[in-house]
C-alpha cells in the first residue's frame, strides 16, 4: 500500500506546451538605382523575395532576384513611361523610382480645327427704311489666332448695305455686324451674303426688307365680284363698303387696315340675287376673320348669283 502511494506521488505530470513559430519579416523592395540613357535602362535594388521573378511596370521588362533578394535589371530597348517612373514588383511587394536621364513627356496639344461658316442671320428682318438692323455670323468652332474673316455683300444696296467683312475674334464662334437700311418709296428686299475666302460654296445668307413707313404698318383688303348677281359687302371694322352689280364693283372696294387687325367681311345680296359665299383664296381663306399682314393685299372674291 505504501509502495503504491509512493509511486503515485512520484508520478511525473507531463504538461503539453504549444509553441507558435514566428516567420521572419519580409523585407520591402528597394530601388537603389534607376538610370536611362536613350533606350538603355538599368535598375538595381534589394529586398526582393530571394530568387523571385520581378516585373518592371507590369512587364514586358522582367528580371530575377538573387538568393539574397538583390537584383539588377537591364535592357537596351526600353520605352520610357511618360512620367519617367518605374515600378519593380516581386511576388508580394513593389517599389517605385523616377528614372534619371529621363524627361517627362508633355501632352500633345489638341489638333487645330479649321472653322466653317454655319449661319448668317439678320434681326429684324423687316424695318422702316433708315432704321438699323444687326447681322450675326456663327462658325462651327472657335476662331484660331488672328480671328476668322467672313466677307459680306448686299445684292440690293438701295435697300440695305453692310461692311465688306466681319471678323470673329480668336477663341469666339460668333460676331455681329451692322446692317444699314435706306429710305425707299416702295418695299424692297436685300439678300445679305456671307462667304469665306471668296468661295460661294461657303455661302450663307439672310433677307431683310426695307419699307416705307405707311406700308410697314398697313395691309390692304380688297373685294372683287364673282357670279352674275348683285349685292353689298361691308367690313367690320369699317373701311370696306363695296356695291357689286352686273359683274362690277363700285364704292369702297379696297381699304387699308393696320397690321394685325382682324377684319370680318359681311355680304348682303340684292333682292334679285342670293349670296353663295366667298371664294377661298390665298390671303382670304376665311372672309370672316382676315388677319391683316404687312404690305399684303388680301383679295376676297364674293359670290352673288341671280335668282
């Protein structure tokens, strides 16, 4: 019994101990030398994984570290990156350095675009002779240094004249020019023409009309007979009071109204006739509501037929 107790007391208690193995830290790649001469490049450094394959800027230039992690990469036909920076990468780390002997490439300026004349407009398009107007030219791209010259002409200098040319300033894509109109006794139009370099294949144009003051602000309503009957045509507002008889008209069959006035014609047949309507014609499609236009003769044909 004593022997058993002694054996138990002298029993050896073995305790297990777990040990964590610490891996040596991986050194970082370091580039100690990066030189460029023409297309000849030389890159040296250390700290790479021993015997690891290396790439420069992701390839196609490659190299291999030695057993100590040192490396030397050379090429006689190296295309330098635009920023002159090379990056060496092994399996897990990388490092960058600017090449000596390398010049950073400047971005190429955008190509110059030669503009073309796209539009020519005149505002307003109708004026009382003597009043000014303004022309505007637009080109397809910003004018280059020195500006973009557009030649100007008028096909009717009696109505309107323009300067010989207008220049769109450098960096702009439009310019304005004065249009001088002249007093006239009857309405006259002029075509304002813009060309580039004297070539009419580039022509753009706009039309302006010079008016005398009265016709600028008035238009005419005119009534003429149709059929073989008789009757009377009046207007609202007043102005027309036309008697139709035997295919002819008398009284006031023509009258001026201010531009924009809406004129209504009323037809009353004679006792021996009947009213069959107004004939729809340009300017008088609907005789019950004629909107008077500048310098326009609204001709309305009335139909009276004998009973």
